[in-house]
C-alpha cells in the first residue's frame, strides 16, 4: 500500500476508534463471550435459586446449545478449538438440566462424545486424574473445576473424595507471609482458595487434627473473604471467579452470606442480552491506554482537546488511592478496569503512566505519575523483572516476572525519569535508574537464543506450547526502541538495549509467513493483532520490504474479514479471550509507525 492509501485507512480506522468511545469519554471495549463463564454462572444461579433465576438460566443454556463446536466440545471463545476444561465444566452445568430438557440432553450427549475422544469418561473416577495431571501443582483452576463437577454429580456421588483439599486456613496468616508459603493457587485466586476450600472441607470425609484446625478457621477465613469483596460484588470483576465463590459457599451451607448475595447480583447484572457472559466485565483501562498508544503523536488530529482531557480525568480518577483490600498493595497503581473489583497490576500501571504523560501537561500530573512510579519500584522482583500483581510470588507461572510487563515498565520508568529528572531528589533518581538497569538485566537474561521473548498474559492457540513469542518480542522491541531514545545519556545501557533489539528483530524477520503475515510463531496462521504488532515493532528499523509485505497482508485481510479478532489473550490459568479493540488499536499503531518513519 502506498502512503496515500495508508492515510485513508488510518482515517477510516480512527473514525471507528472514535465511535467506540463510550458516553463517559473513555474506551470500554468488548470481551468475547465465554462458554466457561456461562457454565459456571448458570450453575451458581441454579444452586442459589433455580426458580428465581429461571430466565437467566434458560438463556444461558440456550447460548451453550447454539455455540457448541462441530466436534461437540466447547472452547474458551466461540472462535476457539474445544478443550477439556471448558467442555467438562459445560458438561457439569448441563447435567443439572439434561434429565428434563431434551435440547440440553442432546447438547450434553455430543459433549460427552467429544470428551471421550480426549480420553475423558465423565462416568469414571478418571476425570479427576485427567484434570489434575493437566494443571499439575497449580490448583487455581483444577480444584474449582472438579468441585463443580462433584456438585453436579460428575462422575457420581463420591466426586469429592478425589479432590485435593485447598488449605484455606493459611489465609488467616498475615498477607506478607503468603508469598513464603507453598500455596497451590496463584496470588489473585485467594477468594477461590477460601470458598472452594471450605466446600471441599465440608463435603469431603476426613478426620484428625487438620480437620479440627480447619473447622476453627472457617469463620475467620470467611471474614477475610468478605473484607476483599468489592462493592460491585464481583471478585476481580471476573464472572468465573465470582461464580465459583458463590456456588461453593451456597453448597457449604452459607447461602445467606453477603458474599453470595452480592455475587449473585453481580452475575445477574453482567449477563448479556444473548444469554452469555464474558470472562470479565471489561478491560477499560487497558484498551483506553492501548488506544492512546495507537494514536501516539497524531492524537491531536483525532481527539479534540476536550476528549483528551476527559481521558486524562478518567485515568486519574481510577488510580488506586489506598492500600488495596484485595492484595494489600500500596496506593499508586492502576487496574484493568474502572469497576471496583479491579486490582492494580504491572501492565496497566505503566500503560496509564505513559498515556497520561502523552496527553496532559506534565506539571499537572506530577504527583500521580511519581506515585505510580514508586508503586512499580515496590513491585519489582529480586530477579529484576516485574510480576503482575504481587512481589515475590514465584512458585506458579502467573505470579512470576515476565518479559512483556518488564519491558513496559522499562519504558514507563525511562519516560518518567526523562520528564521529571531535573526536579527529583538524587535518591529518587538513583532508585529509578537502578530499577531500569535491573529490568534490562532481566530482559537480557530472559531473551531466548533465537532472539525472542515470551509474554505471560498472551499466547497463541495454534502453537505447540500455546506460547506467543511473536507477541512478546514485538512488545519488548517497541518498548525498547522508545526507551533507548529516552536513555541517551546512558551509553553502556543503550548499547546493551541496541544489541537485544538487533537479536529480537532478526527473530521477527525469521518467522514472518510467506504471505507477509505473522502468527504466534514460525508457520502459524497470521492474525491482525500479531501482524500489526510485528510491523509496529519493525517500523523503527530498516526492514522496508518485510514491513510493506505485512501492511499489504493487513490490507487484504481487512478487506476480506474486517477487524476480525483473534483469541490471543490469556486470563487466569490459561483461559483464552479475544477483545474487540485489539485488532483495531494494533492496526492503527502499525500504520502510524510506518507513516511516521517514511
């Protein structure tokens, strides 16, 4: 595509982006509907009061029946291949109604046939072994899955005998000790640890001193759970987590708990018109900062001064101002949405810092930016990398440091230091500089031999390991290219960054498909998201032919398929999603970068 046609496309996509602004002046996006979310929400409503919630349950069951894959299974999104976890949860929920509903019975039978092809016999005790083997030592998802199955009569009356006991009594210890314990769930799943742990404890026949300790711990654990309950009633604003908590407490004899009341109200409120639920209410902070990033220095052409001020005011309003009740992190961070169940994290915080610095006069946001920077410093792990939610939790994958978040933090801290360095105290300057150096060390150590980096919260369903080195490498390269310009007074550091950029670039060029696209890795079918992000990463480097091939593929694909979403997002323990604004913002970023550099 020539530059003139690219400008026309940029204007067309910018108009679409503007149309997506909500009435409050920021972007909310739209997450894919989730069969898993539907199954667990339906079960929670059933156990709470099947008659009272008959309308919502019926709509949910109809959605499942009409969105079953051709092979009989269910994937995490309507565009995803079937998988055992989502299919088994759907089978369990359908089991509650299959006996008296022929449509549900037919859907369930097809589902049972699919599960048999995956060596899962829903009538056999082997169900537990398959799920536990799949998730290994991480019980974040496996124990809730098996708990719902047992409550729904899968595989029979003794389902709880095969479920590991979650040590909910450990939640009574001070939060600072959590990271030192060998907990079997990730840091953000403590509500599930408590609620699912309690119902397993009540349903499972055990004896001895441990049982006595757990019996005494129940009330205190529930108080801890109640203290972390957000005003919205949705833990992390997540439908599956909230539903698992509610149905566990109901079946533990705690139906009248305020946690259940608010959780059920949250589930009813978040059901969509078509009967489905997404996995989370939205990613409004994330997609808003992605939109600002995509427009970059062309924002003034697209956004009015009033629109920019509204975005700034919104981002400032959702910055966490207190010690967060969910995980105890300090004030200063940003979570992924404006709703009360959001928890500050290490991707949305650098995203918000960079968006604010791009949109607002720097002296007007100094306090917010510096507090955000301090929040990042407190989260940095000893290995130099940045985790998502909690420092020092490294036993399970989704709590560990990761490359894409660390690269994002390098850029945010470099920008902060560049803007405010003249007015910072020497101690502050040293702290930010040290953090950047440690993060670069981490990225140097974790760059693969082929030059790639792996992301944590993004993947590709079609790669052998479900990893997405294209996404991870493209994001780190983009962050590094911008950070290097801001750190030009650090020649040794920028030389190291330059060397990593060269290796990362070579990797991206080596995995471009013949048709010009990029998928998650070599030989994987291309998507708008992966191709556009790869193009955006290469725009600062002289790779004209490869970039133009990528842009041509994007043009052809867009004309045939529009802004088709790919399920590249990962949520909780490998739960896939797609997001309406991902292809749009990525495509805009790719075009903007190319037109800027030519």
